[in-house]
C-alpha cells in the first residue's frame, strides 16, 4: 500500500528524519526504501530493470537496525544492495558517483542528536536528490504501492568494504594538494570525531598526509559526548584538548562527516564559516574562478574570492541548491557556511575529509599558523534567531522589511536577503525547511550592529502579526 507520512517526520530535500521509534520505525524505513527502489527502477527503464543501490550508515545505535530495514525494502522490489557498512556521507556519495548504481541511501541524521536518525537519498550522479526529483519521489511514494519482486526476482545483498580507502585515495590525487609539502609540514593535528563515522576516514587520511594525530571521541558507538553539531559553542572541551596537546590545529566533524569546524593552535574555536573561506583560498590560488555559497554564509568567503580574482555567486540554502548552482556556473569550489566544502574536482558533495586536506594545504601555502592565516581576513559576527510567523504572510513581511530597512540590494531567491555594502553587513530572513519558524541571520563587523539588525527585523515581523 502507498506510504503514509506520520506526524513528526521531517521531510526535506535531503530526505526523511525523525526520532527513532516515534515516528521513525523500521517498518516506515522499510517502506521508504522500497518506494525509493521502485522509483529509481522506474526512472531507469521500468519493470524488469535492475541495478545496485549503495547503502551506508553512520555510527548511531539505531543505524544497524535501520540499515537492515533499508536493505529489506530494497531487496523486496528487486534492487541489489551493496552494503558499505559504517561510512561517511561523502564516502557513500562518491562511491555512488563512481559506480553504475541507480542511487544510494545513507542512514544518518547528520548533526541531529543521538535519538534521531534519517535517510539521505543519493541520485546516480552522487548528489542528493534535487527539489524536482524529491518532489516526484514523494508523490510516487504517497500514491503508489511499490510493485514487489517475485520470489525468484528478489534483489541480493553484497558487501563492499573498500569505499573509504577509495575515498582517501581520490583526495590524495587532487591537484590542489602538494603531498610532499604537506608531509614535510609534519602537522600535529587534534581530531574530534564525536563518536560518529569520522573515525572510519579522518585518521587514515591525516596519517597519509604525514600528520601526527591526537584524537578524542573516535569510538564509533553513536553515544555523542556533546551536541553533535560542530559549532564553536559546542567545542569547549575539544578546544581545551587542542591547547593541552599543543596541536597545530584542531579538526572537529559531525557524525556523518560532511561538516568541518576548526580550532586554532591557541585552543580558540573559529566557527564554521572560515572552513569554506580558507579552503576556497587554496583552490582559487591555483585556479581563479567562481565560488558558490548560500545566502546565509559569511561575507568573509566573498572577501577571499575577490582577493584571489574570483567571483562569489550565492544560491538558496541547501547542499543540492549549492551543487546545482556550482554546476551551472562551472564553479571551481563552493559549499556552505556550516563547514561544508564542495570541490568539483572530487565530487559535488560536502566533504569534511576533503576540507581537512585543503585547510592543511592552506597552512602550507601561507607558511603560518592557523591564527595568523585567519588574521589576514576581516572579522565578522553572525547572529541568528528564529521566531514563529505565519508563512502565508511572508510576502507582505518581505515587502515591509524592504520598505523599512532601506538596504542597497535585496536577493529574493530564498526568502529575502538585504545587503548594506558600505557597512559590510547583511540580513537574511527565510522560512525554515525543517521547523514551522522563520529564521533571521544577520552579519556585521560589529556584534552590536548585527544584533540591531535582528532586533529591527523582529520588530517589523511582530508588527505584522
């Protein structure tokens, strides 16, 4: 029978997520996987078509259970499952791209707390489903009962333990990396894998780059010792570890290893926006061109792009939106301000191992410490908040904000972003894709100015309710 989406399940371009047991059950996951398998089979040529679906998971305690449910659903509609085991999301995405698979599913809730899990769906090209494809899949799942394979046409399950090693090798072959220079640097790197899937790849990659690694939270048991989102405010214990170990740099990842946050040699967390900025500098130094990021990312990325003769283009929030814009612009690098870096020379997916290699290359290029490399660039403060606001009134809200705020430029590709060029500040107002709220993000060289922008915008919105 067609799927019924239960209350509490969050549906977005990147997949389906929820708290394990309610609403995310093995039965629901099995049905979602069966629907996805039937959908990609139909897309590939219809009844009788066969193909592989790659399945991976992060380290969450529910991961093995839900991955088994995914495999069962796929096999039931005639898909052959290739089980990658515990791997990072970018590892799965790269494996899908480099194979002839019909798609992939990663069982991960990314930076959500341990009681959550989710399914992320990969298209054959190794990216998330775009909005159009996700909409078509959701319509299919809600309307149709997936045709089940007969007993003699069921899919098979096989294992592939080599995806992580292939991912590491692909990074090491990148032309942006000077392996001899990196290995000569003998960096002492502190690593925090938050007991997620990072331990499958991060130590191996760093070792191959000639680093001395000191690490915490490499046990892959899914029992996250901190909020798994690697924001600066969540890295206090790790920052102390970096300082205590006298590391040259601290690298912290989220559970599925698509986001990287930095801590400098003095034990100061830097925030995620600088990850993309410094990684972009490495690429642009060698190949000037277009950088793509979303509308909520710090303008320090724009400063870096301009300094290296590049151009910054902004897209709506969401990894697949950035990836699609990168493809259309033939961008040389891109990503999001949450610590996600995308390098087309590798693939069009946020990739924390890749980002780690580029950040270390930046230290080689600059011949300096991380703090000195960061000091080259202007300092900004980002302030974020969210408020309840009726979505049906948003168009009037954007118009009123534009009237009252008198900005230099308004970008309406994703909500409304207001820029003040001379003040080097901006405000982005957009509906959340995961919550019934409106998000307000402001950035300025001075915290007080950023907070004032948030306060003014909030007052306008409150005045319309």
